[in-house]
């Protein structure tokens, strides 16, 4: 299973990359707005830190402009993956970029049919947003299960990125369902390694170690 980090914050990316578990990075316009560098500087810096797929989202609303943006961004670094919204214009962009050899990440996927269409159009990745589905009383993980079956049934060359992760259980469930990737916000990555019994155990071992004659 691959772990991507879901942030555009260079300091956070540096911190968690040092754990040796970050295979890639996903950004979006909201995440970009929360960090202090210019968009282009942030993308350049992120590409220097992590040698893996770096998703950068287009913001134009028609396919021609989206393709122009995609070409501009993908020329910046070999690892750039173009994040494209999962709508009718987005489908045109995904299939056009596939022909040009540019990798795409279909984002804002909320149904199995949306994911199926994006896979069929040639998306390298699809990003179902589990947390936002849970927020409206639907079961985000059920969507992951359906998409995993669909990708398997037809051997699509598309990887599922479980996105909009809100708590550690989302990561466990994604792994149990065999999702290819989980994109994890820094605060959730931090929680994944934490356990009060581990902290308690370390403290006890260190105290007892003091009693050992050296
Ligand atoms: O990768 C997409 C993700 O950032 C969306 O997360 O928490 O805004 O629903 P959230």
C-alpha cells in the first residue's frame, strides 16, 4: 500500500518524508491556500522533497484551458500528476492527457459510476472522498469497496487513492479493502503511530533502566 501525504505545506512534507513512509503528495487549491509560498515555488519545493507522484490540480473550468494548465504544470517536473475534477469537462481532459502521456488523478469522486467513467477515460488515479461522503450520512468506505471490485473486474490500469481521510480508522479500512493508496493529512499520520500503551511502556522501560547497575 502506498501512502501519499495530503498537504501542500513544505515543512510538514519534510517532517513526514523523514519517517520514510511517504510515497507521494496530493495537493488541491484549498491546501495551496493554507501554505505561505507561491504556488509555483511550493510545487518546485515539494518535487525536491518527495520522489514520487505529486498531484497538482487544474483550476480552469473548460477542457481547453485545463489541458493548457496541465501541460504547463507537467512540464515542471517528471513526477507531476494532474488532478482533474470528475465532471464532463474533466473526462475530456483525462482522455486527452492520457493520449499525451500525462498522468491524471480524477478528483472529487463520489460515486462508483464516476470512478468507472474516469478509469475508462484513462485516469492513472481516482480519488474518492470518503470523509465528505461520511459527512452527508453515506458510507465512504462502501464506495472504496465498490471501486476496488470494478477496477479488479476489468483490470483497469487505474489506482484508487482513498482521499478526504478524517481519522485513523479510515486508513485501516482502506488497507483492509486493498486500496492502492491512502492520501493522509499530516495530523492523521501523526495519530497513526500514537498509542498511549506505547508511551506508557517506553516510560516504564526507561524508569526501570535507571535501576539497572551499569
Ligand atoms: O485529497 C482530497 C482531500 O484533501 C479532501 O479532504 O478533508 O477537504 O474533505 P477534505
